[in-house]
C-alpha cells in the first residue's frame, strides 16, 4: 500500500470518536499483504461512524481489509503474555484460533500511521520493548503450552488414524502442526502474527526440523491416500526432531 492511500485512510478515520490508533502490518515474512489495524476504546457512535467512513473510502476506490482491536483487550493480552499466560480464543476465519500473543505480534510488527494524544500504541510497544526483542517469559510459556498441546493432539490423531477416521486425524494433525509452528517461532524468538503461511515461515527459520514444510505436506498426502501407517511414521520422526530442538534451544539465552 502506498503512502497516498495510507494518508487517505488516516484522514478519513482519525476524527471518529473512540478511535485510538491506526496501524499497518505489511511485513512479507510475518504477514500476508497489508492489514490495517484499528484500535478503539469504548465510545458511543463508534461503529456507525466507522461504517460510514469505510463506505466513503470504498466509494473512492480504496478497498482495504480492516481489523478492529479493543485497546483495553490488547493491553490485557500483552500483560498476560509478559506474565507467561497463553490463551487461545476461537474466531471465525482463524481455524487454529487467535492466540493472545498474536496481538503482541501486531503491536511488535505494526507501523503506526496515527494515534490519539494519549499515545496508547506507543505505550504498548514500550511494554514489549522493555523486555527485549522477544520477551523470555513469553518464549518459555509458548514452548511449554504448545508442546503440551501437540502431545495431546497427536495421541488423538494416532487413535483416529488407525480407526480409519482420516478426516478427524487430518484435522487433529493440522492443530498439532500449528502448535509446532508456534513453538518453532518461539525457539527462534520470532513473533507469529497468525497461522496463515505459518508452516512456510517456520520452515525458513534457523531452528526448525529439516525440510519441515515438505514433510508436513507429505503427511497430508499420506492421509489423503488412506495410508495412516506411513503418515504416523513421518509424524513420529518430526516429533522426535521437535523434542530434540526444544531440549537443545528452549533454555538457550539470547546473546
């Protein structure tokens, strides 16, 4: 998105009562395209005025995806992350759920286009920066939480696969892989914005199983051709590699 369109968005939206800030996430390695994030507080009339403003932008030929974030909930999510509390919430359009650390990732990667005079986005960025480029408490809790999730998911996958329920096994495997993607990003001290493109990005990181993306895709093929034995053989090898990586790097300190 060019600067002219960003300026148009800010000019149209900044006067809306209750709007606290406008950010853009457009890092090719950590997000898909450009996403405009709107941070708001409780304010009567916010939604109708926002709808009208977006309608005016669309009439002017500018069609952009907007994501709304309650600044109070963002602050709570970041506080929990810094305290090592990981939470996952289901939302439509997010098959793996939204992890509270996703909101921290948005604050970390996002570039502020505008914020209100009380500078709420700057304050949230400051909370993260105070604990380094990637907070160690968040790193350890993410690894512990999602390794546990993976262990539980793979037991369910194994049972379903050998009972012939390939659909259920594949769905469980998808959840397990997303948990590993979370762990891989944490091992590499990288925030994860969302699950879309996560396997591809995880496979590019230095601390990751060999040929991670190719092997994950191959497991899906084994399930598709009703070959759970080969699928689970590859899953076991990936699981062993992940356990080694976690044992080797989870306690390593950033230099």
